[in-house]
C-alpha cells in the first residue's frame, strides 16, 4: 500500500501580490494543511505570501518547517514561530533540502523565485529523479500564462505531450487538498543526484 503524504512544500511569493485573493488563498492553504495533519515545508520567510501561509498553518496548530539561505535572512525576515528553521548556504541547497523534506509540492502565486522552484521540481520529475505530486494552485488565473507556455513548448516540439502529466492544476484550495488526498507520497532519488 502506498505511503500517505505527510509533508507538503509550498512555493509562493515573498510579496503579497496586488489582488488580495492571493493572500486569502495563502491563509486558506496554510490552515487547510494544518487541519489535514500535514507538515508545511516552505521558504522560511516571514513576509509576503510565504509569511501568510506559515502564519495560518502555525495558528491552526500545524508543524511548519522553514528553509532559508543565510543571505535572505536579512531580507525575508525568517518567521519567528516556525517549528524548525534551517539556514542553508545558498539557493540550490535550500531547494534540495525542501525536496528532501517533502512528499509533494504546491506552487501558489508568486514571482520569479516561485517559478524557479516550480521549474526545478518539474524538471527533476521529467528526468525521473522523483515522482512526488506537483500541484499548481491557479488562484485568479495566476498559472494560466505558465500553462500556455507549457502548451507552446509542446506544440513547438521542445517538450513531449506527457509534460502536462507532470503536474496537476487546482483552481482553489479545496481542490488542491482533494488532489493531495488522492495522491500517494512520491519517492525521490537521493539529493546528491540533483
């Protein structure tokens, strides 16, 4: 029998975004993860959507594990109430640790850093280095340009049609949580192979 998902890495913005619907989704996601008994693994910051998802999970009694590069501790102000905060020596080691600590990934609204984290875990999955579920939380159409890019890459012959099977898309937090409940925990290659 497959192992259940116990921890979820959430990639999201260090800014709140212009539309308050993104902040509401971050808070709803943090709360829903905690209420489902799932540990939140995130970028460690106390600002923007990152801080909101962590604060909501903490307020709902869930375990929250932050992973932040040392140089960002002065910019993204680590959340002071996380269960555990790990400070890494750089961005790649941050992503590697988050990969090691989690059974699934959710990409919530964010900017270039969020897209970087999402692209990395998608690429690792495409290369067969893991089969951990990846969910794009498409709040207010945030993921639509990315989905159009993926479709373009497929139609241009730079990616296979199976690329769209590397991830699922959820329009809201309840749908994302339903996808998590339906998915077994993924397995992954040792981090040294990343």
